[in-house]
């Protein structure tokens, strides 16, 4: 299986591209936003907490390559109209959109299914599955007009191999894989539009620290270690890859 961990992108891989990264304020989303910007993309930094997005904005601006923009939106509460307003803002400011990294995720601590509430399930499905569907759908007119558009969803081993206590989060992430397969099939005849999913595996991020508090952080891979796979899937070298669920790390 190809993990694309040895992919070596040219510096200008994403030049002239406009890319939306959800959950860009920390962890893998932050690392991907910076990696995409380093390779020439203009980044729309989406997230929930403006302060975190401003820090990433400053990091990207310091690179002196492209100027990002910030678009805060709480995916738990977002309506169809909110997504349409986001797309309208992108269209007015840039007139194009070449890719989306759906990275934002939410989970409660692991717990037995019988103690998970309806409200928790609604939030888990809303943020982790329904939001990426709705945001992609709203962005379609711009994506279809792009010469080479790539959508990356973020899946999880908990979706692929559901086990006890991961409840609604596992179900949402399993749904992400189904969404990718269905959408890729529907787009199989479109040469300029593709959708794939990455499974990061265990990575040292704030989310990981919350769900696995006993883990020794320094032995985990860092978000930057996974960026070759993210760059490969976002850039033109993956333009024939569609409907794949890709593990970023070798599974033992
Ligand atoms: N880290 C791992 O080991 C691992 C393993 C497998 C899969 N993944 C997947 O990789 C992706 C990134 O994970 P991570 O560990 O980097 O996560 P993280 O550190 O928790 O970051 C998640 C991001 O999502 C944003 N977010 C959460 N709820 C939101 C909402 N309601 N509206 C808008 N934004 C929201 C957060 O914004 P705020 O900071 O503003 O709350 C945060 O920036 C996720 O899809 C995760 O499931 C991670």
C-alpha cells in the first residue's frame, strides 16, 4: 500500500491555487495549512476559535509567500445559508476554489454507547460527517469550475475498525468513508474533480492528548511528518487518484 510518505513535492506545487482548510487552528489542520501555503497556495483558514486562526495566519504571513484569510464558523451550528455565505465570500474575494481539506473534528471522551446521549450523537454526526457533506455541496460550483480540484476528507481507524467506547465518533468516521466512495463513483467521469480520504493514524495533536492522556507524546509522529501525503493528495500529482482511503502511516 502506498502511504505517500516519501512524496517529494516541488516548491511551487500549489501555486495559484486557493485551498480551504477546516479546523486549521491547531494540530493537523494547522500543519496542513502551513504546508500548503509553503507550496504556494492561498489558504482560507477555517475554524471555530478566531484567536487560534489568527496565530496560524501570522505564521503563514511570516513566510512571505501568500496572504491567507480567516473564516470562523462553528460547524455544530452551521446552516445551509452559512455555507452559502462562506462560498459567496470565497467567490467574491478569489473567484476560484481548488481544494478543500476537511480536517475539523469533534469528539467527546470515549464512553460506553449506553451512556452517550442523543445530543452528543447529533453533534458528532453534525461536525464530523454532515458538515463536510454540506460544505462540499455548497462549494461545488467553484470546484467544478476549477481546472484540477481535490477534496480531502479525514477518516480514522475508529471508522474503519470500530471498537468499544468510540460510539458516534466511529459511526461518523465510517460514514466519511462511505461518503468518499459514493461521491468518487459519481465523479468518476469528471477529469477535474476528485475526492479521497486520509487516515492519519496516531499523531501528536491537542485532540490526541485529550483522548489518549496516558500516551507518551514524544514517541508519536508529529503533524509535519504526515504532510507529504497531504501535499500529494492536494496537488496535481494525484489527479488520477479518486475514491481512495489512504493510511498515512504503516499499520503494525
Ligand atoms: N491526532 C490523531 O491522532 C488523529 C488520528 C486519526 C484521525 N485524526 C483526524 O485528523 C483530523 C485532525 O485531528 P487533530 O488531532 O489535529 O484534531 P484537533 O487538534 O482537535 O483539531 C481539530 C480542529 O477542528 C476544529 N473544530 C472542532 N469542532 C469544530 C466545530 N464545531 N466547528 C469548527 N471547527 C471545529 C477545532 O477548532 P478549535 O480549536 O477552535 O476547537 C480544531 O482546530 C480530525 O479529523 C481527526 O479525527 C487524528
